[in-house]
């Protein structure tokens, strides 16, 4: 790739900025990044810390990529024949290489009363939790004693519930599945997480399907309606002044689909992160590699690095992406006991990787300490570590993650969960 080669990156999140920074570091290309949001680029993973009041927005800002960054500009069409990107401000950017890092959109569940009758606007008090604007709107709305319902008990929902509770809200967490964070945690770990959240004043309902919203006229003239409650499928109603939709995310594939690229769940890419058009690549939450959409920051960064290496020709094997073995980490940090969680309390550290739920024939090694409220379990299949989950005590997570990522045969299982090699 030569320095006069034009690269356009659509998306100003972790993946897009990382790739742009790698490409511009050595002057390998003339890179332009289109960022739809008007804010300075930020680390989306830390939005819950903004909502909890622990960080100011500028704290989670990402470094400038060194490329030309156009904020508040949305790509509306990709013309593959012209090799050009058409933007909503009228600009047309030609490219030699195009990188789609369009991320994902929040999933809005099919709830009765979710949208206003005359459009796609959410009622007052109902918020997604995906962008900085979402976070700032929630921060402005929350106050001590406010009744809030978080719909969705995955990683995002747990983070949002904890953040709202830290601000003094009365929080109910409604999860349709039988346990919290069912994709990452086994039943015992999920129960421990639930106990921790309950101790923080969060009311948890699992196996709970939300059917619709109840609304009333907003107090301001012409402001539409405001949410007053959440209706459950069993007929029970939860009062709510604030509702947070944390029902997962869906890859943003509209541009790619309209351009005629192959799209399944995400934009299909090969091991060089090329789409069905070899001049166009996709990385991050919007990309589907080997049948999988990761939706994780670690995978997005690995894909960005691999693509930059492939485009500059400096990567060798590093320019080939073969998948990500992702580790999920979360710290539930309590408030200060004044305006935060009841009584302050201690943080809960959580880590999960691979397949934490064993299959028949797997070996399971587990250590649990009810007094210290810690739980550690790993799953061994044959002679290889295939997954694990740790809560409350993460001192061994680094060694476990390395064993899992390396995929090497294990000769001794006794050291897997303890620092001193004991059983």
C-alpha cells in the first residue's frame, strides 16, 4: 500500500479508529474516518461508568487516530462501481480501499406501546443504552428514588442496572432467560451475581417476559407520552418512570446490503477480512467471520490489527484473522455509600471465557467460598481447558486465559484454580 492510496473507514468506534491509527502510523495511506456521532471518539465499553457517575465523558475519550476524522457525518450510500462513499452532508469520498466498521444497533424488542402512534420515536422515559447520547440522556433523567426498569439481564443490562442503582434509583432488572448473563455464566455463578446485585438494592426477575409499556400524556404540551410502567406477560405490572432497553445488539449491515455485499447475520468476511468485494473490508461488530459475529471489544481490536497488517503488507501471519478467543471481564463497583449503593459495599469482579457450562463427559473443577462470596470453575474436555468462570477472585484468570488460548494439553489439573498449586 502506497502513501497516496485512499482508504475510507466508515465508523469512528474502537475498530475503525484502531485500524486507521495503524494505517497512518507509518504513512502507509491517506485515511479518512467517518464518525456518525458528533462527540469525540470514545470507548463504548465504559459508558456504564459515565452513567454511574464514576467518570466524566472526556475520561473515556479515545486517542485521535492521526487520520482525517469527520465527526457527525453519516455515510448513506456506497457506490462500488465508482468506488465512492456518499455522505449525508453531500460529500462524495472516493476510495481505493473501503473499511466498514459500522458497529451495531441496539435491539428494540416488539413491545406493545414502545413507539409513538405517529412515528418511530420512543416515549419519554424510554431509552436504549448504546451511544454517548443515550448515556447522557439517562444521566440527565436519573435521580435518587426514581423507579427504573432495565429490560435485559445480559452484560449490558447488568451494567446498566448497577449504574442506575449507584445513582440512587430504585431498579428492577427483568430478564427473559432463566438466569442472568446466561451466555457467559453457569447457573451457580449467575446465582452469585444475582445475590450481589440484590444486596445492592436491585430487584431481579428472571424468566420474565415483558409484554408492553403503559404510558400517559407527557407533562409538557406537545411532548407526546411518557412511560408509567412495564406490563409483564403474566399480567403483573411494574411501575416505572424510566425504562432502559438492554436487549442486545444487531450488526449494522444496511450500507453493505444496499451495496450488494454478502450479508448473513453480519457482513461476511474471509480470513483477510475481505467482503464479497475484495476492495471492501469489514471489522468489528458488523463483521461475520467463519459464521460468527463477536460483538466484543477484544475481537474488534484484533480484527483491526489484522486488517491493518494485511493492507500494509507487513503482517505476514499477523495479516490473517483466524478468530478471537474472547474473555469477558466486568467489575461491579459499588458507590460510596452516600448517594450510591446502600451501605457502599465491596466490588465484585467477574471473568468468563470459552464454554463455562460443561457437556456430558467433561471434567469440572470448582472452588466456592460462601463466606468470601467467591466462585471459580473451569471445564476440561479431554486434556484441554475449554472454558471457565470466576467471580470475586480473579488472581488466576491470567494463567487460565493463557492455557485456554494456547490450547495445549494439560498434564496437571490441580493448579488451575489456586495460586499455590493446591487442590
